[in-house]
């Protein structure tokens, strides 16, 4: 089986909303996801997360903490995957799509109510994402 490695960024604003992107290939139905993407050669998972958020949203972020690693497989395409999820905080930039893969169609901050009903790219992440937002991450305790 082929292996794919990537990172994903969980970013929650002061209004307790989650940064999300509308994504998909041109011919696909578009779905929502947190900013994420594949690891490039000689890149750490942390660097990948920061780069992907910048490319997909225009926001500059810093990492707060590593949340978890999701591993699995897509048997139908003979692929094993490993995605590292990080809690992040916006420290600059403006919302603008700069995605070199041209898979991003919109950037938005989504509330708990919206996340509960959105068509997600990775529906298995819904409960985790809702828990992140409902936990109301306290950035002040992580900032030095």
C-alpha cells in the first residue's frame, strides 16, 4: 500500500468559531474541512500545518499544541494515511485563497451549530471538531 502523511490545523477565533475551507476537485461536490494537506519533502508535520493554513486561507498561525494523530486506510485506492492535528492560533494575515492545488473555493469561520450540519470532507472528524470548539480553548494559558 502507498502511504500519505499530512497535517491539519484546528483554529478557533475569539467568537468560538472554527476556521474552515470549502474544498473539492472541480468535478466533485464541495465539502467543508479544516485546513489540511500533505507533507512535503524535508518538512516537519508542524511546518506542514503552518504552510497549509497559509496556502488555503491566507492566515499566518502559530502552533499551540499537538492534538492527536489520525491513522487509517482507504482500501479502495490502496492508501494508508497518517494526519497530525494541531491546535493553532491566527497571528496575522488576511483571508485569501492561495492554494496551488486549486481545491479551495471558500474560507469561513463556522459556529458549533453550523459544524453540526455542514457537509464535511471527513465526517468522522465532526465530533472531535465540535468538542474542540465547545471546550473553548483558553489560548491565554498556552501563550508565553
